[in-house]
C-alpha cells in the first residue's frame, strides 16, 4: 500500500467503511428476521435459541472488524 497513488487511499478507506456499514445493516436485518421467525409460532425451541445466539455472535464479531482509517 505504500506504493499506491495518494488518491487511492481515501477511496479504499471509504470502500472499507461502506462495506462494513452494509454488513451491519445486513446482520441487523438477519437478526430481526430470525427473531420474528422464532416468535411467530409462539414459543422458542433450542434450535431457535442456537440460531439467534449464532447470528448475534457473528454480528458482534463484525462490529469488532471496524476498519481503521489510513493516513497518507
């Protein structure tokens, strides 16, 4: 990345941040969808709890992957 043109660095930073933000909205949609599907039948099964816990774990993991800004 040290040999990249200077105008490429801000673009890559915006691209990483944009992908990260799209991922956040996707995970929130997925967790919301799973929650509605789990409660649609009126009770929680063990499979439902495992699916919600897994989706929540991956969402929190995604939050920790927040890109850092690159300074030229």
